């Protein structure tokens, strides 16, 4: 489904609570892209480029820790934990309890 969506010009997001689950999905997407000889630009948001548990690299996907990378429209596919994706928005709208 992700390959079909990107082929139709759509942007695909892969969120999850764990890096392991994201990596499983990214491996499956990359495998299908390889089978179909499909190229795309993908980004996996990681904690740190030296953190093996959060980094994912493949033919079409790179990892980056910069906070605003998920919003970069140059990528056809973006992936990251839901904590990272919600972090800035949640922080900017958090209100103290009264």
C-alpha cells in the first residue's frame, strides 16, 4: 500500500510507539520497493545517529535526529515514534493545571 501511495504522489507516514516496530515496517516497505524497482526518498527520525536501536538506513531511507526533519516535504516517506511526532506540538499547546 505504501508503494502505491507514493507512486500516486502521496506522502506516507510510519508512526509507532517503538523504533523496532517502525524498523519492521520500513524493512517491508523497502523490500517491496526493491521488488518493484521503485525509488523514493524516505526519512527515519532517530534519537541519535550513533544509537543503533533508533537508526534505520536502506537504499531509499536515511536517518536523522534533527527535530524538524519530519516536516520536510522533500521526503516521500517519513517515520518516527509518536512521541517525537507529537513532542513539539504537545509542548507548544501544553497548559498548566489549575
